[in-house]
C-alpha cells in the first residue's frame, strides 16, 4: 500500500522563508537599479546621430571630418544642415539647454569633439564623447567608424584616444 506523503511543518516554513527572501531581494533590486539608464541610452543615441552627421559631412568634404575642435566642429554640422536639431547636442542627463537657431557654444553642449580626423583614421579613435560631468562614473564615446559605446568606472575617459 502506498502512503501519501505530505509536507511537514518544518518543510513548509522553509519554503515560505525562501520565497520571502526571494521577494525581498527582488524588491531591493528594483528599487536600487540605476534610474538614469534610459537617459544613458538616449545619450548614446544622440552620439550616433552626431556620428551619422559627421559621415554625411565627410562624404561632401573628401572624407574629412569638420576641422574645428569642440563646439565649433559641432556647429559646422548644425549650420551646414547635417544635424540641425540642437536638442541632439545635449545629453538628457544634464540641464544643458540650447534654444533653436542658436549657435552651439562649449557652455551649451554636452559633448566634446576632436578635430583633425577623417574616414581613414583608426576606428579605435574617439571623435566625440560625453563631457565628464554628464553621468556619474560613466560616459559614452563615439568612434570614427560611427559606433558608440558606453564605458563605466571612474577612469572611463581613458578610452578616449
């Protein structure tokens, strides 16, 4: 004759404790996750849009990228009609604001730009990147070949070559 096995009180208590711990861990994970992740993704999207504008510029200027450093180089893209939406020059994590039809200045944009690069420059070279104050211990970098990547850590700027 088969005996029907039932849970003992101890087994039931152990299962309830395990479920309680799992629920506690899950609640803690959701409360403490990085709330700035969506803005980091929009920021990297902005850099990719800047990268596309740089590539369009290069097609018309013998594979050369804008030859001015910083905001002046990005202003060449805006005034040339390659990327006119000034909101894309601001990281969503910052309070930087540019009004439409306003010249880009270093104080109003969220990204740095390196001049003197072209289509044949090493793909490991950074062409644009977050200013260090945009994110906390994190930054996005746009590379010459048009891909952008995020880097975490206090020393993320070491990836800018």
